[in-house]
C-alpha cells in the first residue's frame, strides 16, 4: 500500500484539503438493535462487517442510507432479498419496519400483522447518527431522529428530524426529547441542550449542509455524488463494462427533464389547438341558429298577423272589413262598365231595327213577283226533295246501328233478299249452338276439377321444401309440426326429441336397399324418442293437444349401451349407420330386434324361409304372410335430405307445368264459349230491324229524280230562275238583319238584368260595410291591408277580379291565407326543432348540466356564439400559430441540444475518469486501465433526430396554416414516442410506438468498453463482456472504474485524497478470490477511499487479511435482538 501511495503521489499534484472519514455510526431502536445505543467504530482504511445470515449486517448499511440519502433511495438488496433493492414499500424492509424492529409477520382473520420488538400497539422512537472525522481531527455528526405513532401504517406516518452538530454526539440522549407533550423533538428544548445543534426543515436544506461541510460533490453536484455512492453501496451485478459504467457511473441524463418540459409545453399548445378546434366546431354548429331564430320570428309574426286579421268571410274582423271594401270596389267598377255598355248597345239596337224593317219590306216585294211568275211548282218540288232527304238520313242512322252485329257476324247486306236470309239465320242460331256450348262448358268444368288436386299437391310440396330448409334430416313437415307442438307444450328442447329416422341412415354401398329399409322400418322411423326421466312430464303436458296423425313415442334411458354385438351385414340393421347420440344404444337394439331386422334377399326366390325377409323392391315375407306395394308416406330415413329436396323440386316443377298447360287450354275453351255468346247476341240484334228501316237507297233515288225535274223546270224559264235567286238572296239578308237585331236585344236584356243585380249587390255590400266601419272595435291598419292586398294579388295571378269570380277567388284567398299560416306554423316548428337539435348536439359534445337544450336556452347559446366571435377565431389561430412555431424553434432546439450535450458530457466525464486512472496501476503487471466510448446510431434515434430537425426548421421558414396543421398532427405522433407509457394523453395505437428510454436515455446511444494498457502503453487486454471473468477480476475492474468515477463525482480528481472518503459496499467482493479481492481493496484504498464492506461469514476469510478491523454482528434468534463486537487486526493499519 505504501508503494502504491508513493506512485499515486508522484503522479498527481498535492492539493491540501480536508479529508473526511466516517468514524462511527450509532443506532438506537433500529432493526434488531433494541433499546440501547449500539456503536459501530470504523477503521480509517477498511472495515469489514460480517456475521451469519439475517443477524443485521445490511441493517447497519441501510442505516447509513437512511441517514444520508433522500427517502426515495432503495435500501440494499440484501435486506430486501432482491438484487439492487427496490423503492421502499409495504412488502419490503422500510423505515417503519426498521424502527419497529420487525421480526416476522402473521396472518390473522385474513389480515397480515407484523411481529415487532417495539411499537406493537404503542408508539416508539429511534435514531441514527454518523460521526465523521477530518484529517485535522475535527469531528462532525449527522443525526436523524424518528418518532413512530402507534397507528403508523406507512413511512409517511413517521415523524422525522434531520440534524447536524459539530463534534461527537450520543444518540441515546435524544430519548427524553422523543415525545414532549404533543410535540416530538422540540427544537427549542434541544437547542437549549445542544446550542450548536442545527435542525433542518427539508432534505434539500439538510443535504446542502452535508455537501458544503463534508466536501461532497463539485460545483454543487453533491446530490449526484450521493446518488453514485448509493448505487455503489447497492453493489448491483452487471454483465458488461457498458452496463456497469452506465448503471453505476452515469446518472439519468438531463434529456428526460428537457423532454418533459417540451412535452408539457406541447401539451399546453395542443390544448390551445384543441380548444381552438372546439371553438371552431362550436361556432360552425351554432352559426345557423341566428338565421333560424330570425326565420322563426318571421313565422311567428306571420301567425300573429293572421290571428289579428281573423277570418276573411266573417263580418266582424279586420279581414272581413277588407273583404267588404274590396267587394264594393269591384261592384262599383262593374256598375260603371255596365252603364257604358248599355248606352252603346242602345245606339246599336236602334240602327239594327231600321235595317231589319227595310230588309223585310224588300223581301215581301220579291216574293210577290216570284209567285206571279209561276214559282208554286218549283216550291212544291223543293218541299218533296227535302222530305226524301230527311227520310234517307233517318235510314242511314238506323243502318249504322245494324253494322255493329254485322261486323261481329262477318256478314254484309246489299239487297232485301240478303236481309231476309240474315234474319232467317238469326232465328235458327240458338238451336244450333246450344249443344256445342254445353260440351265446351263440361270440358272446362272437368279441367277445373283436375286443377284442384294439382294445386293442393303444389302447396304440400312447397311446404315440405320449406320445412327441409336449415336442416339435414329427411322427416316430413307433419312430423316437424307435431314435434314443435309437443316441445312447446312440454318444455323439452326439440334437440332432445328426435325421431328414429333422424338417427339412422343407409350405409355407403347399400343405397339399393333404401326402399326395403323404408318399408320395414316405416313405423319405427316415425317413432319419437323421449328422455325416460321426462316421460311422465311429457305425457301430462301433451294431454290437451289434438295431434293428427297420431304420434307414437318411446321413453328411452339416454346414454345406455347397445346389447347387440356384431350386426349382420345381410340384415336391415347391418345396412345402416347409427348417429352418435344419447339414444344410439336404444336405436341399435330396437332395429336389431328380430321382429323388424329382416334378412335382405336379392330376389323373390329367396323369400321362403325362417324369419322376416325383404327384397330390394320392398316385398316382405314372414312364413306364409307376405306384403308388397308402396306406402303412401315418403321416405324419411337418413342424415341428408338433398335427394329429397331435388325430387320435391322436380315434382313441383312438373305440377306447375301441368297447371300452366291446363290453364292455357281452359282459356282457349273460354274464348270459344265467349265467341258463341257474342254471335248469338249479334244475331239477336238483327231481328230488331225491318228492311224499310235500313234501305237508304230508295229515298236517295227518289230525291235525285225530283231534283232533276226541278232543274229542268228552271232551265225552261230564265225569268223564274232570276226571281228565285233574288228571293233567296233577300231571304238571307233579312235573316241576318233579324238575327243581329235579336242578338242585340238579348244583349240589352242581359246587361239590364246584370245592372239591376249589380245595384242590388252594391246596396247589400254597402249596408254591411257601413255597419262594420261604424264599429270602432274593428280596425284595419296599413300593414294588415298591405298583407291582404299582396295575398289577393298572388291569388289573382294577373287576372281581373270580377263579381262573377268573386266567391271562387275569395275562397282561394282564404285557402291561401290558411296555407300561409300553416306554412308559417310548420316553419316555426321546423326552425324550433332545428334550433333544439343544434342545442342537443352541442350538449352531446360539450355537456353542461346547467345549460338546457330547449328554445328557452337560446340566449345562452347566442352568448356562447357571441363570445367566440368576440374573442375571434382568427386571432386565436394566429396566437396558436405563433406559439407552435415558437415551440418548434425553441423547445425542440433545446431538446436536440440536450441530447447532443448529454452525449458530449459522457465523453467529457470519461476523459476526467481516464485522467484519474492514468496514475493508478491496474492488474498483476501494474498496467493502466483506460475506458473508451463508441457512439452508436440506433435507427430509432436517427429517425427521431431527423424528424426533430425537420420540425425545428418550421420556425425559420414560411409555413402555411394548412401545412402547419398537418405538421402539428405529425408532431403529436412525434411527441408520443418520448412520452411515458402511462401518459393518459397517449392513444392505444400511440402507446405501441413509445420509445422514450431508447430515445432520451443517451446512455444507450454510446457503448462503453475498457482496455488494459501495458506499461509501455500497448494494449494488453480488452474488457467488454464480464462473462467468464472471475469474481475477483470483476471486482477489481469495478473498483477501478467506479472508484475513479467517484473521485470525479466527488470533485476530488485533482486532489491527493478525496474530501469525502467513506464507501460502503453491501456484500462486496463476495465472489472474489483472495488475490483479486486484495487488489480490489487496494484499488479503493489507493484512490484514498475508506472502505466499509458487508460480507457473510463464509466470504470473510478471503477479505480478512486486507482490512484493518472487523465488526462482528450476532443475533439472539429467540429474542430477535442483534449485538455488535469489534475486532482490530494489529499491524494492518
């Protein structure tokens, strides 16, 4: 050790500083150390704490942790039976169980109860103190005192006091202060006893005092130094140098803190965005309510106006007043128009009468001249010709009526003989067709009767097909229906009521015997099987039912085995397969019974013989008794009904084709019968006429002969013809004048009547109008008048209002006003419904129990919309945009920098540790150990850094709102990867992408290895994996690496000795052999550390010669109390 220290001294500058070592630890009421103070004295160089398993070695080391470290530091693994320990919990060694001296636990009434040395149902106290001594001889004592209330159930219930005092201190003296009145460890009283005692209100204040007084940590990093000491004390095992260095030397990087700050800021930003989106959604949802409310108000105003107007046809409403005024206006206008028309007609009528008189006088003179010139014969011919033409027209009309039956009969008549033959045929026709029609009717009726059974068969087959759907059994519909009835009545499931037919089928290769089997088992196949235990219940339940056809059933003990052995393949039972079911044994025995298990013979020649026999066609013989033929029922045996369905489909198709052919033939017969009836009716109609009724030719010929005589008469006397023409022309002129006069007289009379009627209507309307205008309770303002005038104009649609159309148009006005009110009411209801649906939708998305969803809450929702509008969605979006860009530019930049600097810091620390290792001989050849770092580039990290850089650049380039929204959504997924897995902000899909540790723990971004260098600086060995290394080699490597790192962390890398020297190792060097254990101990001591090592007895001898003092712990197993003894090894100091 002297040589080693000389080497160290020659390699490093001597910087005077205070060198603190732990001199002693005192405990009272801690673990098994009960009621009195137990003191553990430590040698300045190295001390080993040993004893049998469970006596309290780790109890002392845990006391040091409880004294110096924050409360979240785990107690040592040995005490908690777990490598590395765990954060203190109810099922592990904890502060409370140490203070109460827990020895065991028991379970009483399902509750675990601790067995303890103290504090069992009453309060207790305890204390820990460590006295540190400097190389100057100064002492400084750190104290923690505790008070445990009787009801304390967890560490948080324990009262704690943290104290320091210059010099030595006896913790037993705290007993009188453990409980003074209602206060534990009263500060004022203790300060009076120990004036230099300092009491701390928090661990931060307490630890800062330790850091500054004991020189722990550099640059304010005392917390990191204590954390490293705790990790070293825990002595966790590692598989590689990389794992060792990262676990013991490098604390959790700052990247986690920076990332969490970035996440928190992002969450605020995301919340802002979500609120903005909510505002946008709310605004979009509520925006229509303003117009809808205006439409509703407009509809309500229209309804209110309609109510104010009242009925148009009433005489005591504003609408009635408008009606009377409008009616009077129309009548007055018509009166003026009638007066003008009457005056015009009177003038025209006077002129027409003068013209008519002149025309009549001229006609009378012309007629006298015509008669004097011989016009009587011409006049007689004219009269005779007119009579003949009238007769011809009458016969022509009669002939048209005769043409209809002639067309039906396909006959024509040109002469009287043709007509007489037609009527003779008509009289003979009924007798001729009577027999023919009777035969046709009989044929039709026969066809109808033949169609009935075909239709019934079709219905039956379709019913069978429907019953076969969804099942594979072959039983028919009647069997299905009967089973359904008895199942419903008895409550026994259909599945427990099989027919025998459903439990058997024809075996493969035996299909040719199906008909024979169906014949033999026709009755058995249709038997229903009932669970024997339910047969009485079944019988009572079906008693009221009327079943047709009769249902046969057997009670069967389910699950029973068959008594039959091998089934004869030549008999019916041997040609079957039996369904695996609870009824299988009974079915086999039933069919194998000799009474029905017929011998199957290929031809009738084999029918004679013993027992029942059957041929493939179904002919049976038993002795002298035989039978043959087809059963009326169809086949029902088998597991598959596909062939039955095909057969039934074919039968149904054949029936449908037969029915269609019958219907077609019957329609043809009906047409023939109809044709006979039509011809009979037509013949009957011809008998209504005589020849003179339809002979048009005779009067036409006579009129033509007379017309020729008249032409010849006028041609022989030209003067007569001229006079006749004058009479004809004057007759026409006089007739025109008379007709015009008559028309004018009719018009005059009509106008006069209309005028009289108009005057009466005006008087009647004015009487009602004046009475209503005198009624001051009925008023018609301009708004109501304008509304009615507008409705009236819409009804007229450009037409003129008249008294003739008044009532119709007025009715249309009433209907339109009613329609407008109905539309207004509908619009009111519709808008209210739309508004309330909007409110309900709003509540569904953003529920507020104080806010309703009816029209009464309109003002509340309008206020929400106005608030959103007032705040301004655009301004919110702009604020969010600025914040998002600022976050991407700042928070992501800080995160990227933290990740880079954290890796750089690992390298910087590594340089400092290597600087310490440079002067410390390593291994049996006194070489040097160098720790090396290789940067890794995991794909996840590379991708994350690339995306981080991409998002960070958003702040420095022009980004549209649309692009930013898209990128922000991508940022959510990006941030999700570094969230804690239990973060409630994560979706299930995002939780699968979390890679927080891989990305943020930059310790995973580097690989640490160690290299041994020979004295000439050349590589001598590579240390990566610790597998295969002996316990001693590993402990030496740990001592060198961790010890150098600890010197750095304590801030003493430039000093000859560390300012804070104590290093506690729980079960340290337990796997090391003597040589390597010694080198590891010397390494720690060479770095200037004071070692306190906890080791079990079986590992003690390998360490004993390397330490100067041994503390032996023992325990009374009966009482659970622990004791301490010290052994000093002379000459090893």
